[in-house]
C-alpha cells in the first residue's frame, strides 16, 4: 500500500491582507501552488474557506496564513520546498511573514494511508502533538524525519 505525506504550515503576515506586501505574498503563493500542481507530485491542496482558525494560529498580531497539502512522497515534498519559486519565497519570507514565535514551528509533516484521512482538524492535532513532543513518526519536521514505517529518514 502506498502512503502519502501531508504538510501543514502556520504563518503570520506582517501586514494586513490589503497591504501591497501581503498582496505580493498571495501573488507569489498562487504561482507557487501552480508550479506545485504542474509538478504532478502534489496530490491535494485544502482550502480553509469558512473554517475558524485554530488557537495555535490566532495568537499574535498579523493575520494567520495556513496551508494544508498532500504529496506523493516525502522526497518530492522536500525537493519542491527547497527548489524553484518556493525556494525563492523562503528566502523572501521576512518581507511578508512574522518570524515564528518561540516554540511555535511553522510546519509539521506526517504520513497518511489515504488522502481522505487528512483534514484541518487532523492537521491541528498533529501540529499540537509536534509542539508538545517534538519530531516523532506521528508528526515531524525535515531535520528529524521518518519514513512511512516510522524509521528515521535522512533527507538531502
């Protein structure tokens, strides 16, 4: 059985949504998601229309920015994160985003057997678990990653 990998990102805009810098962020984000879709490796992108933001995303000043996507593999997600338009956006993120608060990671990754098991509620649960326990096979980061069997996995 093939497993997929999900990633939940949590960030906070420096400026209000209407600000030119925030508009630039959304324009760049749209191009990044187009590139992700065209890669053939992105399985699903979730929208958060109508959802209330989870408590971990509400603390702080700027508007919360949340993403939830499912990818074909950990390697394809990792390669996408650190290449192309997304790599450039990571370099530029301080123009748009507040730095994460202490002990508040800006993403968490986990394995899933089926895409239908991925939800905003599940993402929040994994994120909170990661904040309490650090990287485990249940919820992890790139630095301390795990493969779909739960074995430590080195990304490069």
